[in-house]
C-alpha cells in the first residue's frame, strides 16, 4: 500500500503562499510609513520646549493642552490661512514690511481656533543654572522670512527675531530657567519652514551647555487631518482582504484523501 504525506487543511497551496507573502510585507511597509508620519498641531497651547538631562539638552515640542511631547522632527506646527492679515500702519511694525502687505500673524494671546505658541523651560530647576538662558535663532529655511516680537511696558516694539535683515547677534531671546514666554510670530510667505534655535546656559555642575533643535512649521493651507488616518484604515482593509482571500482559497483548494 502506498503511503502519502498527511494533508494540511489550514494552509493554502505553496504557490499561493508565495504570492500572498510579498503583498503582506508591502502592506506592513506602508503601515510603518504611515505610523512614522509627523503629527500636525493646529491649535491649543504648544511650546518650543527646552529641558536638560545631564549631559545633554532635551529640545522638543511640548503640547501643553494634551500633555504630550514630540521630538522637533515628529511634529509640524500649523499656522493656517485664517492668520493672514495686513501689516498695520505705524513705525512700530515697519520691520514686517510695507503697511497693508498681508502677513501670517500669530498673536501672543490664546485663541480657540489657532496655536498659542510659546517657549517653555518649566522642566528646568532654576537652582541648576546661573542667570538666564540664551535662545538664538540660528537658521530659517523656507520661502519667506520669520519674525517674532513683543512689547515693553510702554508699548514699544521689541523685535526678538527677524530673518528679513539677516540673522546675527540681535536674534536672541532671554529665557528664564523654569519659566515660560510668549511672543507674536509672523511669516511673510506661505509654505513649509524649518526654524533652528540654539539654546545655551551656564549649568552649575556641567558648565556651559549648548544645544540645538530644528522645528517644522507649515504656514498657509492646513493639511487634511484625516489623510494619515485614512491611509492606515485603507492599509488595514487590505490586510483584511488578503486574510479573507486566503481563507477562501484554502476552502476552495481541492483535497484528495488517499488510503
């Protein structure tokens, strides 16, 4: 009597397995790409965050509203079209350009439908530092110029950052260890920007410490919030389709029992 190998009723024929495996691998690749996409922050209290863990700075994005943190490259700060406004009359705003010229202006006051963007060093212990921190704008990569300013007690404009006249020693903002600060922000062109800040300070034990971080911003059109979610759902649907197809193929595959 001829003896035949046992037949498995759980697996599709080998040639179908070879077809399904590459597809499944490609599906997982696209899932990984989707999960690695940055988070877009469009409203709420968000800070350029600066913490320290010996011996290095921890430069990050701090979403204060939702109590979460991101590496600078893992979050995109969005300033939408609703921020487009003409430059006011008066010499106080002449550094932005000609009066009436539209700019994207994010004020230093909280509003429900936009970012409340600031600088935060609350995670630092003031006793560990001598004096204030120095925050220098060292790079602006984008289609236009970036500006940040506030007002003194007499209502005079204090320009903190201005890439329109070149970056240099004047583009520095003092940040108190353990403190917090908000400025007015403006961009004169829509598009994607990268802002690089250099933070430095004198640590009581580690001496002078310098760190840098490059933040991602999108000015103008707000990205569709559901794009990445739809991609993940679509990929999940493909996985389900492959699984169902595999079960159907197994059920339809002819089985022959031999004595």
